């Protein structure tokens, strides 16, 4: 007769009998709750950065409409609530280092003008 191993559920810390060799949780309900709580903790840690980034994206998407390139005055963008200190990555655009907010490249044109380029 096969010997059943006892394992400890990571969520409830209760011992349970394995039904499969790769089983980690006593039930699917425990597995789902464990991973949902883990994802929630991560979302809460990242919220202070992700919320303003998503706001930046929504605002840029709305002012760009269907255009691929457009020039705005820096104060106009700041007045909308776009935070240019938060960006997702840095990219090369026309041999210049620029910041990018998701798929929008922010190009400093000088004289307080900023070109937004949709990738």
C-alpha cells in the first residue's frame, strides 16, 4: 500500500494528506485565497507608483486622441496633472535620451515645449 505524505497548507498552516505528489494546498479555495492575498499585497506596495503612472497614461491618451506626435507646453501638461517625474522607462529617440510613459515618448523640445510621440 502506498504511504501518504502529510503536508502543511501555506495559507492555513494545517496538516493535510496529499492527493497528488505536487499538491501544495489542502483545497483549491485555499490556493486561490493565498495567491489573491499575495497579489493584493503586491498591488498595495506598488499603488503609490502605479496609480500616478496610470493617471499619466490616461491623460496622455486623451490629449493625443488619434495623433502620433503632438507638441504641448510644459505648463499645460503639468496643469492637466501629468507628473513628468514618474515614467516607465528611458528610450533613445532621434539620438536623444528621453523618458517614456508606457507607449508615449516624452521629448524635451526646449523653450518649455514637450513633444509627445506615440510608439
